[in-house]
C-alpha cells in the first residue's frame, strides 16, 4: 500500500540499468513507507487509529450483503484492510500488531463494562 508513483520507475524494461535503478527506487519507497507506518504504530494513538481502521474495513467480517453492489463495496473495503493488516504484520515480526490487538481488545472490554454500568438500573429503580 505504499504510495503509487505518479510516473513509472522505468521507461525501457529492456535496459538492465533502468531496471536495476527502478528496483532500488521501489525498495527505497517501500522502506520509507514501512518506516513511517512503524513510527505511527509506536504511539498508542497511532495503534488506536490503525486498529479502528482495520475494524472499519471489516477484516474479520463477511462481505456478503443482500444487495450485490454492497457485497462488492464491502469486498473492496475489506481488501484495503487486509493489505494494511499485512503491512503491519510484516513490520517487526508482527509484535506491534499483537500489541495493537491486545490494546484494542482491552479498550473494547473497558468500553463494554462502562456501557453496561451506564445502562444498569439502580437498585429498586424502574
């Protein structure tokens, strides 16, 4: 999911020198993106945002919907989520992903407990 270049890295695929330089440039762009993503994920705020985005992409949900067009939409959304998930998992042997997942689950549990407490009826109440 690194940024797509606005122009091709190579003009003549038969030129070994251009191909070599293009491969080097592509690796550098990919590395810059991975480094930036890892920097974001080294903050609790960054992990919260990326975990939320993965959830919004429905990476663990079915894409099926009674409306065929919504199925296609859900499939595209989920594909982006899977790509982001793969990038995060590939960063540092998946350690930051595990940390992000653990924090996300804990946050959800705390939120559910707070919501349950907020909606509980007071003793003797109606």
